[in-house]
C-alpha cells in the first residue's frame, strides 16, 4: 500500500510540475507574440536591477570593453532576440504547386516533381523574402525589448545568425545577439539604437559626432529560370557536345544577371531602411548570399534553375551634435607610432593614452615616413 501511495503522490507532483511548466510556456509565447520579454528573462533582469548588482555579461573583447569603460560607456549585459518563421506552402511550391525532394548527395540541390520548376519565369520569390525580413524584424524587436528593460541606450557589437533555408522543412530562423550599453551624459531616450560596430568603432564614431540609428537589412530571394540555351551549356546532350554548343568555356549569363537582380533588390531595401530611420548613410556594410539548385525533367531534358538568397546589412548613422560635457572629451585617439624599429604590444595606457608631448620630432622623420 505504501508503494502505491508513493506512486500516486509522485504522479500528482509530476502532473503539478507539468501544469506549471505549461503555464510558463504559454506566458512566454504570449510575451513573444507581443514583442516582449519572456517571463524567465524578465525575472532574471529584474532581479539583477533590484539587487543593484554591477555584474554584467558581454560579447565584447577585453580591449573593446576597456576602451568602452575608459570612454564612460556603461556595459549592461548581453541581449538576444530570435525567431523561427514558417514559409507558406505556396511560397516553396511556386505557381506550379510541385513538391521538392532534397538531393541525397547535395544539400543545396532539390528535385522538383513537375516539369517546370517553381516558377515559369525568372523573378523574386516574394513569400520567402517577406518571411526572412519578418524573422529578422521580430528577432531584433525582441532583443531591443530586453535592452529597454535594462535601461539601455543602444546595442553594439550586434551579431546575427541565420539558418540555411531548407525547402523541405519550410523554416527560416534568425537570431540577433549584442551588448546593451548606456551612454555618458545622455538622458533616457524612447528609442534604442542597434549597431554591429565593435566597441572601438563605436567609440570613434560617437566622438566624431555621429550616432547609430539601427542595423538595416536588405533581403531578396530570387529565382532564375533556366532557358534552353543555358541548359545546353550546363547539362548538354550528346548532340549538344557533337555540335560544339558546350565545347568552349562560356559565361552563364542568366545566372550572372540573376545575382545582380537579387543584389539590386536587397540593396534598395537596405537603403530604404536607412532613409526611413533618418540616417545620413551606412557604415560597416556586409553582403552575403547562398545559392540552391532546383532540378527537373522536361521533354527528356534536365534543367537546373537557380535560387539566390541575398542578404545585405549595415549600420545606419546620423550626425548629431553633442555638448562637450556629453562627449568623451579629452579621451585618447588610436594612434600608430611611425618610429622606426619600434615593436611592442599594445597597452591601453601607453598606446591609447599617450599625449602628443610623448612623441619626439625624430618619431616622424621623413626617412621613417617614407619607409
């Protein structure tokens, strides 16, 4: 009887834990849907703020952290936002409504069940583009929600990771991670800026009178339809080889043109994002792309369509005049000594903080500079 009582008691306790876990999960889902902070993260941040603890987490390097501290920036902690996004069935099947099977030998190659691929003509895969943009927006909004809870002015050193899009799972994922900071002498603001600039770059930008606005994105998923001439080049029949169609090296022009189209659309969205944020321009720009192949048979001939996923990022900045007291006035500039034969490791005090009087005329002799 005692064994049965223990068994029943254990079952009740486990059921109670499951209900509690389910409730917390539902609360976390609701928080994410409203671009808020999950209860677990809110508890952690609130506890740290209420205890007045100065302990922080950061992905800044030692040199970057010391330079931020020397400039008066307060490092608050690491913040993160993430989003898994599902692509609609129409988005991955296209107008042909065909199914795609991933190649066993090439993870970036898919076999279409139809004889027309995904689209009947080259053009943007709008459903996939919109989903990737939405995933990035949600991830950044959730990261900023954590930063606001910490009382941050901005997020620097922002890094992001995007999953390789898989047509078979119809999922895309995006995660943004950065370090929340407070600026010296700046009152609380309604907006929190985002920047992928590291500590040293942000410090130089800020002291030059510029402030980051946001990390801008430009995304495009573009479909390139393989025509008959291209097919003869990349997958020739015996007749194509005998007739000399595919004997010589030659450019696959429609694939090149497709990459240009994807880039142009992504860059246009990147620029539009910067303009809407009231920025003067973009710095620290980066562009990356991945390519996938859609293979199908038509009239006993093999065609290979191309899918290009192009992503462009950059930190939008604007000039903003700061009062002298708000700047890190008098702080050292990063200088490179031109003294011949000088070889030493950098030190925060000696290399970032020396005065002009520390340099002799011989340090900048014409011979040294010329060499």
